[in-house]
């Protein structure tokens, strides 16, 4: 209302002046200066009249005055949601069912109850730097040749360095499975200990211990409790019964003719995937019927015969057959023949090999395994960049990977993958996409550490932490800070050197022009707090 009154008063003043100027101009007695002032006052009068008549949006004004949540309020809200989520999990009385689990093949009658992305944490005591001594100098003489001058190393510094291996944690009615590097596959009855942490779980099978980080550690605990209690399965989806499972017989060599096969590749992409799928599978394995929903699943069955006939896949040896049995089963077979039953599994297997003829072994151990041959390994090489992409969990598309490999046939896979990540990051800069930039730069930091590029990894994690600080969105600062610290240790930095290198990385990159001194200092304080 005040704006309208003010605009009206000034409009009246300038309007009178403009009217006088117009009158003088019409009578012909106005000079040039009078005409100019008349035009200016007329324009001002029009603008003021428009300002006085424009409606006021009280709703938007009210919205702007709404107070933002403080960090403490945000934390309390997050904790309340977390408590509500835990209560929902604890109230479950039936086992959930995942009808189409990923990255795992179910056995006959097996039901998948739970899946989530997870990381296996492994701590290694490694050399992270040296103290004292004279470093010497290194002079690059030619490509691949470096001359090192004399010097003394001094004392070695060793520290625990934490590595993360991503994968998918799966709990079924029979097994606990973790895919990816350092993964595992154990039956539930082998579980000897389960520990729940704030951001993960600890699992022990006999003398094997695993620590995993997951988003909701209450889930596995609840699922295992329901399984042990013999809880009912959700009625919305009945369990898969043996009579519902049948072997698929389709004549689909390559379900998608548009999929490009790399130059010189002996196998199509689907057959290459089928080759990896059948490797180490038991010969009595039956393809589940739901596999027919995908091109890969439709191809797995018919590809088996082609791969064996082509020499890419073979069955295992007699020893492989015997090793499929458990120690109690092997001891029972030896006891039946009144042979010695003591010793470890390798000794029991050897004893059976030495005392049973081939025909008897084949009769006692009818199930064998499939194994990739040397020819099969060579046939998979054109698709190695896809395997490396999956190994490092980079999430790059099949088409992009093969296209990049075709354009750079002489480049190592890690170099190509690094260039692709760099292209995606630069695209974020061009579009100003801060939200997509954060997971990309963090993924790059993990990838660089996994391939041994500690300094690049440190720079990527520095940018991740900095952008997370200025982006004001809820993230796990402790986890990012820990990864940053670990990469710093691999570079040989002490604490002060790490903080200095952190600042230098931000100043050098200046992501999205946010690298001001104030933002950097704020981020440094946040980093120090996250490492306490």
C-alpha cells in the first residue's frame, strides 16, 4: 500500500510538470531544453502510474519472510524421520519379497527378501610416507626413462588405510550374498555373528569377518530375525516353487540386432555376458523362468551349447566335481569305503582322487561346474572396458564405453574411463549442474584411488567436500572427509599438509566460481570438524 501512495504522489508532481511542458510546446514558445525535460517527465509519469497500479503479491511476500530451518532444526527433522523409519521396519511381521533381484541368481525354491547397495570396508596397513632423510632428485631423460640422483629415504611411516569395494548386499531365504570385488556368498546357517552399527553392519562366517556400510542397517537385522523366527512370506507374491521353474528353450542368439559388436570380437555382447554368467555355475543349474523378461535372460539358455561347442566354455575336472561337496559329505563317502576321514578338505579331496576310479567318482559326484577356457578369456577381451566399468561401479553406458574404446583402441581402459568421467564433469560445469557434479566428482575420487592415482583422488575428494559444504544439502560429511583423509595419507600428507593441499585444490579448480576465500575457510572448518 505504501508503494502505491508514494508512486501516486510522485506521478502527480511529474505529471503537472509534464503537462506544463506540453502546453508550452504546443503554443510554440518552448525552447529545446524545455522539450527534452517535457519528454523525460512524461516518461517518468507513465512509469510511476504503472507502478502505482501494479497489484501487490502478498502471498509471495509472505513466503519470502518464512524463516529457513537452522542446521539444528534440519538435524532434528532428519532424526525424527529416521526414528519413524526404524519404527516402520521393526513393526514388520512378514518377510518381504523381491520378485526380480539384480546381480544374483536364485537357486531352486530360493526367495530374495532384501537387496541394497553396500560397500565392503577393508583396512590395510600401508606405507603412507617417510620422515627425515634426503629426498634426492628425479630427472626425466626420455619417455619411460627417469634418472634418480642419490639421497636417503629416512624412516618409513605406516598407517591403516581404508578401502571401499562397492556391490549389492542380498539376503535370501537361504543365503547372504555380497557382489563385486571382495564379495562373498554364504548360506545363512554359516552365519556366526551379526553386529549392527550406525551406518553399517558387521557379519561373521566362521573365521571370516566382513564390515559393510549401508544406508539402513536396521533392515538386514530385521530380515534375519524374521527368517530365524520362521516368519511368513508376504502374501502379495507367493514363493517361487520348483514346479514353476523350467529351463528356457528359445532360439535367440542375439535378441537385439541393434547392439554393436566390437571390431574383431568373436562373440556378441549377449553371448559374452552369457559366458561370464555360466562360468563356475553348476551343471545342474536351471535357468529361472522369469529370465525370459530380458534379452540377456532369453539368450542364456541357448548360448550354453554354442559356447561349449565353440570351445569358450568347458566342464571342470574330477577334482572340481569332488570339491563341490562339503567336508562332512566327503568324510561320509570315505567312511563308507573304510578310508581315513581326518584332515582338511584338500587332503580329503586328494584321498578320494587317489582311491576311487573315474567311473566311481563320476557316479558319486554327478554335478560338475562350467569353466571359461583360455579361448573364452581371449573372446572376452574386446568387452574388457565394460568389465572394468562394472568392477569400479562407474555406471557408464554400454554404448558409450564401446564407442570410446573404438575411438581410442590403443588407450588403456583406465585412461578411457577417466576421460569419460572428465567429460561428464566438464558438462556439469557448462550446464551449471551442481547436483549432478557432486556424485560424479566423488565417484572419480574413488576410481582414482582404486587405480593408484592418490593425488588425483585427493583433489577429487577435496572438490567433493568443498562443493558439499557450499551446496547446503544433507550429505555424509564424515564419510567424505574420511575418504579425503585416506587419500591424503596415500599422498604422504600430514594433517597440516593435507589442509594446505585441500585449499590449493579448491583454488586451482575454483568449481562453479565458488572458490572464494570465505567459502574455502568455511569448508576447512567443516573438514576439521568431520575428522574429529
